[in-house]
C-alpha cells in the first residue's frame, strides 16, 4: 500500500469480536518487524497474554512490543493510564530482564485513571439495574471525566496547582456520586490519590507527542504498528451499546487515539478468533449451550487475562465479522486459535440472524434485537487432526483450509495470518 512513497508502513491491528481475539500474539509477531508499536485506546481493562519461550507475560497497559528488544512503545492520547498499575508493569518487566527504560513514551494528552475512578466504576456497577459487567478498572469514569472536560492529563503535571485542584474536585465529585449511590469513599482515599500522583509524576517523565513521533518514524522509512485493545463489538459507537467499553476500538480510533491523520494508515488487520467469546454482559448470538460452552472454555483456556472471569463461548459469527470488516475498512484478517477446533467433528458458522423482523444479514444497531436473534448456521466438517505444527496453509488439513476459505468468502477479506498455538513460532503467514 505504501508504493510510490518513501515512508514506512503504518499498520493497525485490532479485534473484530468482543475482545480477547488473541491480538497480543499477532501484535507480538508483527512487532518484530516494526520500529514503533503504539496503543491508541483503552487502559488497564485490556489484558494481552504473550508467550515467549516458556515465559508467559500478561500486559495490561504497556504495548506487547516491549517484549522485542529495541522497539519503541507508545501509549497514545486515546489511552487512559492508571499510573500505579503502569509503574508496577514497568518495574515487573525490568525485574524479568526486559529493558523498558528509554523505550516507553506516553502521550502528553493521555488522561489518567485515578483511584476514585476505579471506586466509582465498582460502586456504579454494584448499584446499576443494567449491569455492563465492566472490568472494574475505572475506565468508564475516566473517559466520562475526559468527555466532561474535567479530566487529568499527563501534560498537567507541569502545573502542580492545577493537578491539585483537578484531583481535589475529582475526589469531591466522586464522594457526592458514591454517596448518592448509597456507598462511601474509603477513609484513606486521600492517601490512595497521593500514591497515584507520585507514580503519575514519574509517568510525566515519559511524556511525548505520540503523533509526531509516529509520523517522524514513518518519514524515516520506519514501520509502525498501532495496537487496538478490546474489539469492534465493544466499540463505544459501533459495538453492542450499552454493553461496550468507553472508547473507540475501531480503526478510526487508531488515528484520533494516536495523533496521526487517517491517510497515514496503510493497512488494517482484523483479528478474529476461529470461534467467538465474550466476557461481561450483553448478547452473544452464537453462544453455546452449557456443555459445549464448558468444553470450549477448557480447550481454549477462555478465562479473562485481566479479571480471571470465565468467557462465554460460541461459534464463529460471520455477520459480526463482515460488519467488522466494513466499519474498520479491513485490508486483511488474522485468524487465531484455529488449533482449538482440532478435535471437533463439525464446525458451524453463523451467516445470518433470524429475528421477529425476518432474516437479517447486517449486524443490527438495536442491541436488543441481538438478544432474540437466532443464528442461521452453516455447518462444515471438522478436520479432527492437530494443526499446531502447520507453518503454511498447505500443511493444514483440507477441511481446515476450507474453513478458512469460507471465513474469507463471508467477510470478503483475505486471511493473512493464522495462529495455531500460543507459541511465537505457531503462526502461518499467507
Ligand atoms: P470496561 O472496559 O471495564 O468499562 O468494561 C466494559 C465491557 O468491556 C465489559 O463487558 C468488559 O468485560 C469488556 N472488556 C473490557 N476490556 C476487555 C478486554 O480486554 N477483553 C474483553 N472484554 C473487555
Ligand atoms: Mg484480553
């Protein structure tokens, strides 16, 4: 896509389902080939699990590109940063022999998640009649403050007075809201905030203009990867509202959330799991009955990386995947966890939904329509053979290739990568 230009290539990698598509693995593979990896939205609600040799790393805020020596890792303005968790992650990586110093930059414009945001998130969920099933990390309240124009940004730390008054107002506001909800802020909230501010002060030392850094890298001919968190169906605008996260997970968010223009983006790779999972509340049209649900959870290790919550599982939903291809302008697909299907005699794909308004082929705006949606399934033969050692499409059983072909046809998007296990080498590049 970058022919005719001397600049580097800018690729977005994002989730096409409800998060947990295995983006961490795909980003990890692609990060080896780029100079800069940047996150553009979300916060510590994300959890990327990456396997390097026998080591497992779970990253919540720092891009998984950090596991490749020498890569520059950025947190864009669209990210909300929780300073204590960030410091813990930073130090944890250093303690495991990963050099982080000098490699991580945070946007001056990124907003901070304060302890009162987390408390508000938890109290709001406890009291809500319509529970979203949030990760309880304060993400929603932090973005509310951002949209409410009272948020605390990394750049504010050059003005200690401003920080003090913003935080003071933040605590007061949280106290009023928590009281209204019938709760109480803990007595040591002041100390908790102080501790967070000390960590935030250090964060300020990593402040940078992420958009400028990315553009300069591209101008030098270096490649850049923009890493999405969560997935398309959790996007604030395009997901299953209100059962969504509070940021734009879709490709447009990669531009606004990192500080580059959309024309700087060359490719958008959508990550889909070979089946579907969801954690938190809200509809999952292709969700399994308990027995198969349990089986997939076991086979796929489907427990949240951030919260440990069991994920609900279901068949591949091509209605959602086709929608994701459209709203993200996908140029390619990465299919993950194909090996999880290795033992199944038959595999189904949802191609439409049956609703009281008839059969629908487009993912509906009305989330409640999804509740009653009956998927129309197409069933394909399984391959009942291990795929973990496949390194090319030709190594795969014919039925597995047919399954991938069908996903490609239904989404009208070429499959460019297939992951067949948790290890770095367990990948097929097409
Ligand atoms: P929040 O982002 O914590 O506000 O949670 C809102 C919704 O997004 C809930 O359904 C969460 O379970 C879901 N969610 C947030 N982050 C992730 C993620 O990284 N993977 C999967 N689901 C997520
Ligand atoms: Mg995850």
